[in-house]
């Protein structure tokens, strides 16, 4: 006996309920052609027509009416089983703080997958500098923050550590051995900015700041254009930016952490797990 795929049954039940392929496709967030394909595949599986169609109406055939009663019960039992095993569907609003480079990195795919799996959860993301995000978390403006933390800070818990590299343009002659090192940096309270200045001060290296921007894309563009050097982790180095192997002081590693409110919703807890898992894939 051939199984009846769930996605075909859901399309079948929705067409039966709405008496319309167009309305069913809107309810299911599928194209009308996909819903039509589902019905054709289901009819092929059962070997009988399930709907009687004319230019204006779509109604169940006698065989379709019999299958509809079973299909509704099957889907209800499946939903009940998932709720029993996994708990009720997640809902509500989750406020997440992310630095810009995280929002545009591999985290984007994980966040998109979370939203698709949990359509009743409203995910509100604010990007900013890590220091600002931690301050806003203390002001109860976020439920979760995924960010970088300063050396010695005890904020959150570490989910990933990455080396920080001096970087320059692949096409520019500007290198790290310049007597007065030109820098492209974020404004305070940037963690990377602090690490750059601390390292240069310790090494007694002279520098000048030529570009200041809170946007990672602006900093990357300035470095690629040869206006200055900066520091990035490996995942934040696009094509056109290279590591500098000149005699520059080490920058150490950056800790990526998750910090959160003491009490958060089940949806926020689920997102926290997603972020922690996604960090391993950087």
C-alpha cells in the first residue's frame, strides 16, 4: 500500500475547504501550480478523481468526500502528536541584538530557517556595535544579544572564539610597516577598535585614524580601497582583503558570546539554541 504524503493531504484538505485552488494556495503560501501538482499526484496515488471541476466551481467527488474525512483526521492526529512530543507551537516576539557583520554572515541562514519553522514568532533584529547592544540589553531593549565581548568582560557565555587578523587591501601597496599606520575603525564602544588601539599602544606603534564608521561594509570598502588597514576575523574578510603578515602586534582572539535577559520566552530560548549551534559553523 502506497503512503499518502502529508503535503499532498494538506493541499487536498485546503482546496476542499476553500473550494478554490487560488484561495488554497494563498492559505498554504504555495503557488497555485504547486497546489495543482499536489492534487494531481494525490489522484494518481489513489487512482480516482477527487474533485469535480467546471469553469466556476471546485467540489469534492464522491471518492474525494470519503478521503477528505480521513485526511482531516490524519492531519489532526499528526499535529496532536507533534504538540505532545515537541510542545505547543512557538509564538510571540523575540528581540535580538546583532552586530552588523553577524547579521550578514552565516547567521542569516540560521535566522531565516528559524523564522520559516516558526511562522507565529515575530523576530525583531537590531544591529549595532557590541558595546551598545550590551547596554541596550541592560535597558531591556533586547531579549537576546549575540555579540563580541571585551577582554576581561564576563558578559554572557562564550559560544565561539576566533583569531583577529590585521588586514589590508589585496591591490594596494599599503602595508602594516608604514611609519604612521593609517587605520579604518569603528567608533567607540567597538571591541575591535579597542583591541587595535591596545595592541598598537603596547607595541609603541604610531598611527592615525583615517576612516571611522559604524558600518562593517564601509570599513571593508575603505580597506579594499587602500585607505587604511583594519582588523577582521576570518569570516569577515571578503574578496579583496588580505591578511597582513608584516611586523604588527598580535591582536589575540575575539570571544563571541550570547547574553540574555534572566527570564525569556520559549521562543527566545529556542532561538538562543539556534544561535549557539550556528556559531559552530562560522
